[in-house]
């Protein structure tokens, strides 16, 4: 059974699952070099088919999770009740509700038509499977989790006329416990705050999460509640009007003037606390229905690592899994996983996200590419590579790594990463300047599993979220002292924990660095400049070295590349 997953909206991409195993997955932005590219994923489809060694004609199913369309069983009564409620309580809000539905129909019609044209053109009509957007998120997360049973929560801007669902999943099946319309959207709420603070919604929400730790969340909490809140029976309800609309557009003079009066950090803090309070309340009212206490999260809102920590800390929650490609960019994997499970009964528990193109390259091919970079030098290192890298880190060098298969999803997990030491608190200024970024959250730490208990409070080896940098932890005092570059002002960090079996080379490097420096982590940030996708090709990785964004480049765990005469490397690195 060969299943091709496709999405062509917010972050286009493709995935290929064969006989229950994820063979490949990639986002189109990595090839086109256009961040969050909303396009047809032609190169992604070509890549995953090639990686699986199959033709398009040999594919058995084509899974599409962006837009399955309005489903009367799921949506009709939900919207009838919501319209009746709005008409009774806030009739002035009906115009915003109607516009939300109208906008959604218009956008989805165009993207669905693009998919349908591809299906018809390639004779795939009998093979296409449309999976509900939030079912893709939610069931996809459960199927990739290590759990046999879980409460599954999805939350995003919108998809198939919904913005939040709660399900109970087990081997016996799935039961939907709660749905919310795309009018009552926490994704739109947080995105609007992002835009009101001068950033791009549906892209820069992470900046708001980082900024929030610097503010007072209580000052503006009433303002946030006036936009969207939770009812006594646990439903999320927006108050559409001058302060809120279910869209990233449309801001009244009243809300613009009100936000302008306040410190941006206080605005961010209030928005962050409000989202945390609302979603932990939703979890609290349902978690007792799942005896295991396991919870799975998916949808773009759960890119918010601090929110995920708060959910994990909710009474009754015992373990948490956040699907690493949690947002709409993960839909190819999510929808294909759902179709695979329904067709074969197979699921893939805790899959690696190393699903993209491989960094492997021959020495001759690397030499050929480097002819276009006359200022760069390289050396093949068959022995002692770990020692050379530890030495470079000790000399405060910034190392880019381009190794193994590229990660699928928004996080760099040590394969397309920038690594650096963690004891310089000023690093968040100077390294962000090198990367042309503006961030309020510090860089993330990457830590060997054996060292994690002394770094992160409450961490345990059976917690899968920390493997993929999808949750924050409070930090132990000694770790905060020795690794200040990766600890936020609220004493949290968002680690990636590396197990020996998952990545022996990186695991060994982390232990060797700890032995040399006493630092239980390295900085791990994605290998890209601001507003650029994570590097994909060897040239993508060589350009930042030429431009002195990084000091040293590791390729394929065997080649070291550096710029001739730059940055004063020790002789043992370059000779």
C-alpha cells in the first residue's frame, strides 16, 4: 500500500507512506527557498516518489487533509446552533460570522480545485481520499504517538470550518468530545495579537511567546477576555466586533488605539496567559475521560512550547506528545497516516522526523561545488572529528551542521542546525544579528539523555515531547548558571533530548562537550537566516559560511569546511 500525502496551502509539501512506514516527507519551501511557500508542491511530490522508488501511477491512495469540505454530520448542527446563539445574544456579530464562512469557502474552493485538477490530470480520481482537516491533525498525532490511548486536542486558525476539536482515541476507535467553529478561533486570536504588535500573523507567533515572559499578564487580561473566552459549560466563544474578528485582517480604531497605549510585553503576556488558561480549562474538563492521562496535541497553536508545558502540568495529565510537524505544514504526513491506518490498520509510533533529502555527498562532488566558492577550504576527517568539533566549540566558534536526512517540520533537530556553546548570555544578541533575526526567546538547548535529569525539572525518559523540542521545562539552578544562553527570563528552556540510539554521533559530541566544558547542552538553532527556510542543499549550507554567518561547516559527519583566513581557527582544525 503506497499512500501519497499532499498539501498545497499555508506550507505546501508531500509525504509518502509505504506499507505503514513513512518513507519521506518534505516541505516545498526547502526547494523553492520561499518561506512558508503557498504553492503546488511539485518538487516535494517528485522527491518523495523518487525516495520511495515508485511512480505516480503506482500510488494506491492520494491523501488530502487541507480541505475535505463542509460535512453535514460534523458541521451543520454546530453552525445552526452557533448562528442561533449569536442571533439571540449578539446579533451584531452575525455579519462577522457570515464573512468568516464566506472567506473560508472562497479560499478553500481555489485550493481544492488545484488538487482536483492534479487528480484528474493524472488519472487518480478513484485514489483520492479527502480527510477532514482537524481529523488529519488529531488522529495523525495519535497515530504517531507512543500511546495506546489518549485525549487528543487540536487547535489552529481554522480548517474545514473548525478551529478546535477534542477526541478520545483508543484501539476501539475515536470519539469526538468537543468541536468549535472557525469563528471561535484561538489561532486567529493569537495571530491578531501578533499583527497588532507589529509582526506577521501565521508566522511570527513564536516571537509573542518569547516576549510574553517579559510582561505583566494581569494588566490586560480583561481586554483579552473581551475578545474571546470560555463559557461555563466549557465552550470557546468569540465576541466579534470592534476588538475581535475571526481573521488576520480587519482592525478597528478602538483596538489599534487600545493596544498602542500599552507595553508590547504586557500585551503579549496577557495573550499568552489567556490562551494557556482557556486550553488548560478545556483539557481539565475532558482528561478524566482518558484513564491513561495521555494527551496528544496538533494544530498550529501547539507550536507554542510554553502553552504545551502548561497543558502537561494540568492535573490529570501524565504524559504528552506534540506532533513535531504540528501545523498545516504537517498535513501531508498527518493525512497519509490517517489513510494508511484506515486501509491497513498500521500505525507508526514515535517516528523519526529525519525524512527529507540526505546530506551524503562524495568528495569529488563536494570539490566540484566548491569551485564556485574559491574562498572556502575543506578537509575530510576520518578520525578525530569529535575532538576537532569540541575544540572549535571551545574556541567559541559557531558551527553549522548539514548531516543525514533533513528534518520534516519547523524544528531543526541536529541535522540542519547551528551549534554553539551555551555559557555566553550575550549570544542571543550577537548570534541573532549574524542570523539577521529578531527574537525575544533565547536559543534552544540540545542535551544528551544522560544529562537531562540535572537540567530540566520534571523531565523523564518516557516523555516524547522533549525529543522534538516541542515543550518547555523549568530549569535546575545549576543548569541556568552554566548555560545562561539557553534559559529564558522565566527560567524555562525548550530542549531537544538526544538518545544514543537516535543519533550516536550527536549524542557522543554532547557528552564530549560536557566533559570538556561542564556545560550540559549546546545551543541548537535552525540553520537559516531570518525569513529564509532551513537549508536544504549543500549550496544552501555553504552560502552562510561564505558570508561568515557561521565559522565552520560540518557536512555528512565527515567533511569540515571553513573560510580561508577567516576567524582564526586553530591549526588542528584546518590542517
